[in-house]
C-alpha cells in the first residue's frame, strides 16, 4: 500500500504541473504561421507577462527535468528575480538518467550550459532548433564528447531534447525576444529530476549520484535566490556563485583558486541544508526496503505508444520515467534487471540491499560494500566504466552525512518547505547570463532594468 501511495503521489505531481493555464503545452495552428522565426508569443503569454511585471524582452532561463519529461521557461521580473512563465512536456529524450559521456551514447546532456544567439538555428530540418552548447567547459575538461545536441521540434531524439513543432515555436520565441532585449547568454540547466529530498533518496543507489550532488549546489542556490547562479568550472568540477580571493581565476582543468560564497547566501544555504537533511531522513524511512527501477527507453516508449497514432514514423514520443518506472522490493528489482539483461540471476547477486535505511542510514552506515564517496568539493569525474549491476547498485551515497565543502556550501537537496528569501541579497550577476552591452549614448540616460545586472 505504501508503494502504491508513493507512486500515485508522483503521478499526481506530474499531472498537476499542467493545471495552471499559463503552463500548458503549446497549441497553435502551424498552417497559419507565416514566419516561424518571427512568430510572436501568443496573447495569453503576453498578458501573463504583463500581469507579472515581466517586460517582453527581459532575460529568460531554461530548466529541464528528464525524469518528469518537463522543460520550464523562467523569465525575469522587475525585482530582478525569475518566475516560471511557461512549462512544456518534452516529447522525446533518448537514453536514461545521467550525463552524456561520449559521441553515440544517445544520452541527452545534463549540466549547466550557456545559449547565445549563435545557438539559434532557424533553418533546422526539425522545424526550429536551439543548440544546447554541449560540450561545455566542464564536459571538455572531463573528456566528454558529442556534437549537435539540440532542443528542436519533430518529436524524435537521438541525444537531443525534442519537442513538438508547436512547442519549439514558443520556446524559440522566448529566446529570440530575450536576445533582442540585450541578453547575451541564456542559462540552460538540465537536471535528471527535481532535486528534492525524496527524489535524491529514491535515486540514492544510482551510479551518477556524486555528479548529481555537484549539480545540486547550483540547483539549491537558484531555489533560494531565484536568480540563475554564476557558474564556473575549475578542478574539473562546477562551482557556483564563488568570489575569487586575490588575483586567481577559474580554469577548467586547473585547481580551483581560493574563493568563497557570499556570506548572506552561505547563511541561507546552511539553513536550507539543515531542512534538507531532516526531509532526507524522512524520505529514507518512507522508502525503507524499496528500490527505484528506472525504465529503459523502450519501456518508456511503450507507455505512450498510442500517442504515435496518426503521425508519421519519425514522430517518436518517449514518455516519462515516472510513468514507466516504479518502486519495488530488492528481489523484484533483481528479476526485472535479469529480464532486461536477458539472463537468469541467482538471488542476491544483483542488489545486495535497497540502500542505507533506518538507524543505519541515520548513522551514516552503508549496508553493502561500497567505494569511498567523492566529496562534492573534489573533482567529479564520471567516465565511461564497465561494472556489474551489483557494483553499480552498491555505489551508495550518504547525502545526510556529507563532509562540509570548503569555500562553498554543500547542499544536496531542497528543504521540505520553501525558504523565505526576501531579505537575502542577490548574488553578484553572471556576466555570461545577463546583458553587459553598452547602449548608444542617447539610450544611456534610461536603460531597461535588466541592463544594470
């Protein structure tokens, strides 16, 4: 019964995401679109932006959550904070949860990417497209390879985030208008899932957990400030909102220079982390003895097979991991994995435990043999590796007992309740995310608010 309730809650959360009229999947008659590159945003979105005090050309940012299959557009308001203005169900993404490692692995990227006007492709054979910017500085420093990873139309993916043509028409318009307003780079944040305490606990056995903990710091800081974090790469890892001490600088492959988090943000992150740890402990209790089975792409496609009816073969929706995945007991997990691998497995050989639970989890003890966890502040290298399912599932994480990160707060998940952030000063602006252009002399006396960033 507990398993059924949790699964129902997850599906309810996904369904409710589209209840707000401003967050619906785009609907437009493409036959009436005369110029797709200059197609204006629909009146309903323009009216909503006016209601929220968002200038039409103010900056945007994009967030992606693979597991839910959701893409969000956030837009700057007059108070310099961002608010979600639109949300779309991703029609197709290939591979599984986890970052892209090499060309041909069919993985859709995860991480922080900067989109410039040069990344817009108005002539894409997939209706319209926006290049994700993969590989970025972090990817290159860690030897990851791949090219032409896009957000595009046509609903067919081999490593891209593919939308319907109606959706990409709106997403493209959001980016186009922001660039026209002077934004030099749009931040794209691609996550495996919403990094709540429950989701982090549910995926605690995943081999990518250390990489996800690193992304989580930037995720948390946005949740607090509602501003895209200032992202840098040093020591082959991401760092967020760090102020360099002295004359050092950030270099992707070199050691990180002495740096610190702004004091107000540091304080907010400390409170945030305490709340997260309490929520994480509760999540472990709820998930006691359960393991999350992540579906294959084929299993995801099977759930939404009926959506292909009436479309050509290229239209290939993949569905969400929440719809096709499930929480199971360890023995059922072993059976599912054995079926996936196409060979019988002796009991207990694929998963020694469902993960640290109960008193052992609260004390930071791991119930199965596991390699030492890499601290969040240290280099995080997720290179292609060959290891059995047993060792993959044994790579346990203990986020509730993490070693504090020097110079930067190591938050690994959001609190169970939102943190009030009105008194927290906004961190220093990201020169890659906001306009820094000098306007003509006649415009310098009255500049749009976002050009002060």
